[in-house]
C-alpha cells in the first residue's frame, strides 16, 4: 500500500495527515510553527519532521509515494527553493521510518491552495482566509487562479485580527486625545491588559516586545465592544468585512465565476476572525449574496492538511 503525506504549516502550528489511495486518513500529527521566514529553515525542518513522525506512528514503516506541503510564505520561487532543500533533508532523515518510493513527487504551494482544496473538497472555488492576517485565493474550471492579499501585516492583511486590533487601539488613543468619538474601547483595552491608564498601552505595544500574534490576540476587545453596541468598534468591524468582500469580488470577477453560464460556486471561510461574536461572517455572507446570485458561502468541509493530501493524490496517483 502506498501513501501520501499532506502538510499544512503556518506561523502557529504544523499539521501532517497520512492518506491512502482511497482517501482514508490513517494518521495525524501536530507540531509547532513551520513558517521558515519567521523561525528559520532549521526550526521549520524540525517542526515538519515532528508532525510527520507522529502522523505515521500508527502504520510505520510506510512507503510514501508523494508529499504536498501547503506552507505560509511559500508563494515565491525563492521560498520554494528553500522548502525544497528542507524536503530533501526530510527524505534523508534517519528519524523517519519512511521509504520514499518516488522522491521527486513533491508539491510545494501556498497554504491558501491547500485550504481551498480541503475546505471545498474540490479544486474549484474561493477560500477567504481571515486569521491573524488575510488572503483570498480562487481557482476556476479552466485552472486559472487568482490571489488577492496575503502581503503581511505592514503591506496588507486588511480584515485580519492584527489590523482589527491595531485599528481598535488607534481609536482608543484618538478618543483619549479628544480626536475621536467617545468609545468603550478605552476601558476595554485597560481591562484586558490590566492598565491603570490607557497611556500605558505604549508600554505594551512598544516596550514589551509584543509581536504580530500578541497584538492580534487583542482583536476580541474590539469584537466585544462591537457586540455591546460601540459605534467606533462597529465601524472598525464593518470596514474589515468590506475589505474582505472587496478582495473576494476581485477574485470572482478575474476568474469570471459569476458569469451566467457558470454553475454555482462555493466560497469557503477559514480562520479565527470568522468566529467573532459581532457577526462578521454573517455580514460577509449578506454582502456576497447581494453581489453574486450564484455564490454559496460555506464552512470548511476538511482541514487544509486534508487538501494537501488531495492535491498529492490528484497529481501523482
């Protein structure tokens, strides 16, 4: 029996699934982050190796016919070259009881593609990923693809948790100055962080060494304020929704998915932002349904690592 490995790797964790030719998942492993741009190639190698080792334990030793890695930050050719070298090291690792039947059967792609394949269980449609950051990626019946966003917290990520949190903190400081409408965000951030004064937010943001993920973790402060009717917080949430809608519209239009001759197409939403209490997902769906009659917004059918396995099966088996 031959198997394929599907890897989903990002800035927080790494998932590996083992799948057979009948699409049965026989093992699952989880490890720490595997975004080499953030943690380096060595740490990325160790994370992927650990996830694979755990996943294959129920059936080792095994014969692997193909591997697909959907990794954050793998969209450019120079990134692919780095990951290829990591894969070669994996294939030579004495820590993995794997016989690589066809070692050249390797797919390296952006994690948005595997999220699409897993979320829709098909290769046609759109994935709108909104977690710490954001990216929209689509593929049509002709195999054409379109990506919007995914440019990181400085150049993009509109509608993501980081940008929501930053907008909330900026609004709180403007309100404190008297430049913004009064907002409960001032007390919200003070309570969340145990601050005596909102001025102490400077300590948190600039002096504690907080990174993107730590700041993104403050997005629920804005979400909760919006739920409780705060006008400023609701404006921030609604602007984030419209950024995601606009990005999705560009993908739909570029891929001609809304053409009258086309069948219904699916848009899968993945990421932590969609679970917000302030009905971000419902607002997104309402806007999309207004724009496109033949669009259907769905929850993920499978996780991205499952999509990576499907990609490997589709291309090599």
